[in-house]
C-alpha cells in the first residue's frame, strides 16, 4: 500500500527566504506526482505535476523535483511571500493502469507561514 | 478555475438521516472522484467514476454510495449518516483521454457535520 509522508509538518519563515518542502513515498511505481496548495476553508489548487518519466517541473517561483528511485520529491519556493502562506499537499498516482487514473494517495501536508 | 460546483457547501444533519452531495462539472471530463479530508488522515478516496454509470470503490467506501447518470453530475449518498462521516468532502475531475498527464482538478468542498 502506497504511503506518502511530508516533512516538515509546519514551517514558519520570514519573507524573502527560499524554502524546500519534502515529500516521500514508499512505492516507486507511480504514474505521476502532484503538488497542491490549499488555503483555509478552500479547495485544492494544482501547482505542479511531474510525470514519472520527468525529473522536474517549474512554474514561476516554484520548482518541483522527482527522484522516483529513492521515492522523493521536493517543492522549492524561491523568494517566499506572505501570500504563499497555505498548506501544501503532495499526492501520488500509482501506476495501476486500466481505470485507476486519479486514485491519489496524499501526504498530510506542510503548513507554511511566511511572515512579513 | 476548473468548472466544478459542489452543493451544498455546508450541511448540518442528524445521525441516521440520508444525505446527498452533488458535484457538477462543466468541463466534460470523463473521470470524477469523491474524496474526504479529515485531520490526521489527510485526503482519502471514497468512490470514483470513469464514465456514465461506471463507478468503483476507493479506499474508504463503506457507508457511501454514488451514482452518475450524466457526464456532468456525480452524486455521493450517505444512506444513514453517522458522526464518523463528519468531514469535508471534495469532488475532483480529470480526463486522461484528453490530458495524458492525468492531472486532477478539485472543487471547493462540502463541509458536512453529523450530530
């Protein structure tokens, strides 16, 4: 059974810092890995998706890497801003084929606070 | 934003009553999913659908049923609600036929409280 762990559980940093969020998974047979952002009381917003054949994806100040063999992904946020404060969730889709698309296993999330 | 609407957004009900949550999408995506989010457990898959009338169970399907009679609507029913089903329920959609990445898009959630 796939298990996803996110470290740290919470992180508080001053504005302007570069930071790294970590995600690890136990089964390397994945189809893709997604990073989401969740604001309090809101839904999930997809930030980056990395296919199993890819090593990294970038969007603006965000960069996500994937090392499938070691079961790890990192989300790098450059020059953090107070507006980046949210919960960041990592989720993997296992490579079960057939109709199994979208059966994500989520980590518990990292609560990020960026203070001015 | 993906065109996903969940209703109701908030509901308080009593133990033993039936509850139906609705997810409506305007994206014509083939796959639809229901997840629940609980402190300490994160998000877990309840049921999903890979086409009209085609559904399957997820990790935590006990006590829930689903129906999909149209591409745009996916209903989640709690036949007899229990306090353990107090949660935030999220609908998600994807369409690997059009987007090979399999990216999921989520709705805003429905907060259900069972007293």
